C-alpha cells in the first residue's frame, strides 16, 4: 500500500456511507468501491487526465463513470458531511484557524483595464498619402 492510499481505518469510516447496491449493467465485473475511491483520489491528487489512471485502479472509464455517478448523486458531499459531523462530535475541528483565498480578493479597478488618472488617450497618427 502506498502512503497516499487509504488505510483500513480510514476506509472503515467511509465504507458504511457508500452505496450497497450494484448496478445491473452488462459488461465488465463490478469493481470494489475501495479500488474505485483510490483511483478517484489518485486522479485528484496528481491532476492527471482520466486516461492516465494506472491500471491497478481498474479501467479509467469505469472509475470515471463511478465518480460521475457518485458526484451526480451527491455521494461525496454526504461523505464530507458525515466525516465533519463525526469530527465535531469528537471535538477535533479547530475553529480558531481561518484562511483567505487570494483568488476571491477583488483587484483594483485599474488592474482590470480601467483608465488610470493623469494619462491622456493616444491621438491617432495622421495617415500618409
């Protein structure tokens, strides 16, 4: 197991939140949720395209389809909410820390191309005959 993959303890927290029914679709066998999660986490950690997913996680299209379905169904939000509720109950969330994302800070209007004070507009050069 790689140091970046889920431990048994971590997966035990997530497993009860995952769907238990398997879709009745013809084709490849249904791969375990843990293997799919590892593939999804690998893609998001590395930032690689789905087609570059290592084969140990299964076929990239199968992992992508599971990710898409879970995302559409709100599965990841349910997992985050459940883990957050568990951490709140255990008093493991530090509310004293906060951070500001610099991408949400508005730039000065001149940074967006507004005319700066004191500058005169360029005059058009006379055309030569």
